[in-house]
C-alpha cells in the first residue's frame, strides 16, 4: 500500500460517518455489529466506509468467527496529527 499524502489521509478521516467510526474506535476495539448499531447508514455503506479507513491505514480488522472486529491502527492518531498543516512556530511554542 502506497503512503497517502497528508491531504488524502485527512480526506479519508473527514467524512462524518468515518469520523464517527474513528471516535467510537478511540474508546477501544469494536465488533462491526456494534459499529452498525451506532451508524446511521446501511450495512453496505458502513462496509464501504470501513474499507476506506482500512485502506488509509487508520483502522485494522480481525476476524472472530463470523464477526469482524475493528480497532484504531496503533499509529492512527500520530499520522493524523502529523498530516495537519500547523505553523512551525506554533509547534515550537508548545511546551
């Protein structure tokens, strides 16, 4: 998988459905059934959004029987933070 540009990484996370999934996974790994209960989209559309997040390297998935569990990738938050365009002066001024 090719490394995404910062803009492409942020675009993958910026969709409201995908952002909600990332927020839910920030609390810990979740079964796709749990994500579906809290998503306001069809299961087909949720699968598409999860695919986008997987391809961006922001989430990981593992099969447990007939269920699929999702988790934030270990480097997801640092990659998203690094993708943000911030002023070098702001970063240097932060203790």
